[in-house]
C-alpha cells in the first residue's frame, strides 16, 4: 500500500497538532502506514455466530 504525498503531509500536520512532535516525511509515511495496517487488522466484520453468542450472553434478542 502506498499513500499520496498529500495524505502523508496531512498526517504530519495532525501528528504535530496532537502529539507535539514534528515528523520527517519518511517517518510520517512509515507511521501512517502502520496506523492503517493496525486499523485494517482491528476493523473487521464480526462473524454472525459471534454476534449470536454475544446476544445470548447479554440476553439481547437477535434482530436478524
């Protein structure tokens, strides 16, 4: 995966604003890609059987 220069520059600005640390273009590129990979790993659909199990444990009726 490769990010546009605009996306990396935007990440640099956000990082400096939120963390107070100025990153080089290369550092920003690396950190931004790491964040996207982390997000892609975490943000996955929940399998239906796990939703059903959660609903049973919490006593919630499954609407589907």
